C-alpha cells in the first residue's frame, strides 16, 4: 500500500500541472489560478497543511529531543544536561527555566502560522476562487477545517483559552492584533464543533494511494480526545462510539511482540486512525539516531549516536509479569520469585516499547550493563558527560525504532507516527464512562486493551482513585512514548504528586563471573525535581502580550 507522504515542499510542487500557462510570481509562489486549476493541484495545497501534524509529532526530533512530550514526565530520562534533550533536565532542576519570554515547549507561533495560512485558503474558497466540482472540493475544505481545529486543540491543551482567529472573509491574522482570549470552555466548544462539521464532508476512507489522509473516523476520534480534555464525558463517549461502531478500524492482534509492533511498522494497518508518514530523502526524522543503541550507529558509520533519552524504571516497572500462569504487578522486591529473570514473561508491550539487557537486537544481545558493549553511564549532569551515548537508566527505547541498517549521517529515519489509533479511543471511552460512574462499561473498554495482548481482566473497582490506578498503568503500557503521559498527568491533577519533589529511577546492572547479573535500582536524578504549580499551564508568550493589549496572561503567570 502506498504511503501518503506529506512534506512542507509539496504544496509548491505544482510543476506537474497540465496547465500550459504556469504562472509563478516573483516570490516563488503559484497564483490561485494555478493552485486551484485541478483537483490534483488543490491536493498539493491541502497537503501543505498536513505539516501541522509533523510539527507536533514527537518522533520529529529535528536537531534535538525537546519535541518528545514524554520527556517531561516520569517515563523518560534525558541523558545529557547541555545538549539534545538537556532542556528537560534544566526544566526540572533549574528555577524558572520556563518563563513568559522563553518556553522551549510552546508552539504558539507555529500553530498560529498554520492557522493563518489555512484561513487564507478558506477565504479563497468563500470568495468562489476554487471553481471545481463541489463533491471534490468539500472533503478538502473539511481537511483544512480539521487541521485548523487540531492546531487550536494543541494550543488549548498547553495554554488554555485561545485567541480565536477564524475570519475567513478578509483574513484575520497576527497583524490584526487586538483581540481577547476566549475562555478555555469556549475554546474547546469551538474545536469540538469544527470536528463535527468536518466529519460531515470527510469520507470514511480514501483510495489506497491516499492512505494517511484525514477521514470521518479521524474527525470523531479527535473530537473524543478534545471532549475528554474539555471534561464533556457524554460527548467523548458519543464520538468514541462513532469511531468504534464505524467498522473501519480494529485492534491489531498483539499477543506477540512482532504482532504488536505491526501497529508502528505497517502503513495502513487497521488500528491507525490518523497516521503521520515520513519518507527517507523527503520528510524524515532522526529517531534512531537520537534514541537507539550507540552500537547501531558505530556499526553503520563509526560515528557515535543514540541513547539521548532513555526509559525510566517507573516506565519499565509498569509492565506486568506472569508468575505461575498469573499476571501480577512487577516489583524488584520479588526478584527471587522471578528466578532472578526480571525480563522474562513480561507484558508483550514491554518488549515492543523497551530494549533491555540481554534482549535480541539486530542479530546480537544488547549489553546494557556496566562495562558492556552498549554501556551504562550514571547520570552526572556534568558537561564532560554530554554526548556520551550510554544509557543512564539501564534501558533504551524500542518503540518506533527500525531494524533497518542505514547511514546515520546522511540518511535519517522514516518510521510512521501514530497521532491517533484505536487503542486510544477505547481508553478515552473507558475514562469518560468512569467519570460518569459507569464502572462496568469503563472496565469493559479497559479490559479490551488488555485482552488484545493476552492479559487477564482487571477486577472492577467503584471509585475514581482506584480506577485511575488501573487506567494510568494501561495508558502508560499502551500509549507510552506516544506523547500522552504529560497531558494525562496535568488532566488528572497529578503533576505535583508525580513531577514535583520526586526523582526517577533506573536499573544499574553488573555482570558476575558466572554470567549471571546483579540488579540495583538507582536514582537517575541528582536532586528532587522541581515542577511548580504554574507549570501546569503554559504562559502566553510575551510577544503576544506585548503586541495584543486585549490578551490577558494566564492567572498563574501574572
């Protein structure tokens, strides 16, 4: 199946148009008469908007790892202090690292830039400039409205109420500055209504050559996510019902690690609702280079790379272990009952998510112990240890890694990013049911996720706090490293409990003369983490406050 590759340059690649009078203005942009001359050209314009998704995909590491949302959680530990993902360590260890003037995690400017461009496109449509069959145009307009709503959703999740810039008749953009923010509730209301409107014109599926384009299921799926954030439980359930009941998606079998990994390796698989595709030589990323084993890079290029951010013991211990044919919570205190084999008989998702000492990887066994070929390096925070590509937690990331061998210097990665998949929809509906006190329905969906990897049912509870213990583990094991954990912690108001005054842990492994191993749980932070209450919401950037007198700062940042 052909993957739908969406690159920033695609919108300008209209040279293949059949028009004889190709018009290019002096700035290099095509005139509307060319851009809207055919459905094929119109698609080029719409594809440009998909760069919004690449912009927020955690796998799109660019020149560092600061795009990885789970780096600001208890699941991952950045190995260095001054390079790559070092900003995560500085966030937790320095006072006031995030400010109104400087916030490495804000996407305010980039999202509003996409919103402005989409508004211009919708303005062209409203002025009758797209003279193509309406049945062809309508789904493309719906794609644009969906992407604009998605951009706003990203802003609301981080900053709260937004400045709504949607004027499509005489485009409202950042040059028309004076405009007040809506409330958070009003902002979510807009986003949810936009998804509903887009769903009316989006197809249930596209042709195979257009795999990856936004569908009706994606609109309802994203509506379910937005409604969950907005605490509109009935809306979340109704939207999730639309996705699950459509028959367009199904959970991929996952009782073995190879089966489960097909979710992230097979384009167009039945679980993907909104996949973001990449392509080597076109739109690519550096996931393997930043997080894979150092020895992979050395074997390919004699250049050190990898291990820039690694899984914590908090993450690894979330995966259950099977003892005497019964699944139970993992604990290092019970190592003897596991036969001193902590990595045998674990939840299949453990093996799909984490590389551990002794696991098979590209025809060899990883040596993630002190003195092993893949190395172990206690976190020091010292500049001299920056760019030393050893794990500081005893683990490496497995999820999204490709087993391909390639040149790490010139050729990067092309693995897909699952912006939304069906497992999330089940977990959204489960949480929404629990919020309503519908415990049997909540556990039915929660256990559906466990069944597909061969785990037994969680016993039903009847309180939010007890249920949340079960939900947290399932969301960690199922959706870890997919960019959900940080927002989950904030949504559940657990940020002070999980992120403030705590330290993450790893496992320090040493090898004995008889080829057995000793395991020691160690702290991977040198001091308690700092996560002040105000970090639970991003500040409105100073540039916006300065330019827009009607825009008020978030209360926690005044």
